[in-house]
């Protein structure tokens, strides 16, 4: 049974020694200092108990029958799951050769018996704190990598639209010049969105854990309709008919304009990406008593049960494949859901009740003066 030092234990230490009395001595010292102690009287037992309860540190005797401490440490280093686990050798063998072998086997420290209680605790605390610092650093790095991937994903769609518009301009015949004004305006608008996004990203440094500071503003249904209608050019490229409807009477929500744009861009990108050539996409803005509901339906393949369970997870490529050879990173829906959560909006994506396709439903709260 493990020694317990209370719920607020500063760490879990696996103590491995074939002499039970030695385990009791070390275990008592560590338990009194608040550590949780897991005992093991052999190398094989230590490896087995480590699988059931991963410790923060291993105090490992060297001279043990069947499997000595050096071999135990080597096995830990060969296992990717325990390769970074700190190991301190504790042994009566105090010759230089034994110490060197211990360090070469992967030990981070070597304490000789008899040991000083204060010194033992100081070394244990140092190694546990170093391990936890490394874990925190790894989590921060992982979060940063996720943020960078999200930024790259959010920049990809508008940059692709800019490239398409510029390419179309280059291929215009003299008779088609009258359409150039619309394409030029599309390029300018999209570039403004990219610059705004980059400026916003560079200006916030408190996003380590996926949090961002929102700038709530009053957003009209006309603005929302324009955000969605901006996808007309991309839809026409695949001969997809995009229709957008909104209440005749202007309504307003209060939210972050950039975040709402990211949500709608990702939902529209998915609708266009997975709709068949010649299909239809319908976007409806529906004013309810206290909310504005945006429903975007397409004629794509929809989602499987497995898709529904993981559609909002990062880097999840779902069962459907883009119909026009577009790329898919598996981040779009995760970004949309994260943005909706930050704004306090509801986002639900389901298969259409009639026919094929999916329906994305985004529910936003109306401003106070628009609540009926």
C-alpha cells in the first residue's frame, strides 16, 4: 500500500528497494514532508506499479536481485512514456564507477547511503519541481503551436479568395471588363480582413490558453448578411447558388465583429467546400424573441455518427471529402465552436431532416432594445 501524505501531496515518489526496512525509512521521511510514496521491492514490481500509477520521481536502489537498478533505469529510458521520468539512484555503493554507471544509465542524481535527511528531501523536491516545470512548458508550447495553426488556417481562406480574384482579373477579356470593379472591391475587402486579423493577433499576448480579449460592438443584420454574401464569388466558382435572406426590419446583436466573421467564414467555407458542383446553399437570418438565429444549409454528404462525436475537435478530418479538390486541415469547425463559446453564442451542426446535406445553426443574443 502507498504511504499517503494527504490530498495536497507535492508529488508522487516511487521508492524501489529490495530491503523493506529501507523503504519504510525513506517512505516515512517523504510522507512527513507531504509526498505520496509508492513502494516496490524489485525491479519488475516497480515497472508494473509504474504502469498503474505514473510517479513524479523514482528513488531507485542499485543492488537488487534479478534486475538491478541500472537495468530498471535503462528500461525506463527505452520506453517513450517514461523516458523523461527523473530517476535518483540511492545506494551504498559509493565508488566513482557505480556513480558514473548510474548517470550513464539515465539517472539524474545519485545519493549514497547513509544519507542526510535534509539533503534527500532537497534533491527530491528539486527534481519534482523541475519535472513539473518541464510539463508546464510543454503544455504552453503545445498551446502556442495550436494558436499558430489556427492563425494559418484563418489566413488561408481569405488569401485563397484574393488569389482567385486576381487570377480572374488577369484572364478577363476586353468585353468582360465591366465585372472588374466587383472583383477589385472583393480583393480590397478581403485584404482589409486579413490585415485586421493580423493586427489583432499581434496585439494580444494573453491567448496562451486559447483565451482572447473580445471587443463587443453593435452588429446589424445587414453587416452579417454582407459577411455571408462575400462568399458569392467563391460559390459561383463551383457553380453553387448561394441565397441569403434576412428580416426586413433591421436587428442588432452585440458581439466581437472579427470573431463573428471567423465563425461565419469557417461555416461558409465548409458549406462551399463540401457541396457538390451545381448545388445550393441557403443562409437564413431568423429573428426570434430574444435572439438572432443564423441557419446555413447545404447539399453536401452530411455527417456520420462518428463525425458528430468529434466534429469540434482540433485537426479532426471527418468522413466527407471536399468536392472541388480543396484542402482541409480539420480546424475550421473547432475554430468556429471556440469562437461561438467565447461570444456566448450557441453553435449546433446537424444533418438536414429532409434530403441530403447539413445545417449549421448559430444563435446570437439580440441587443436589449431589439428584444421583443
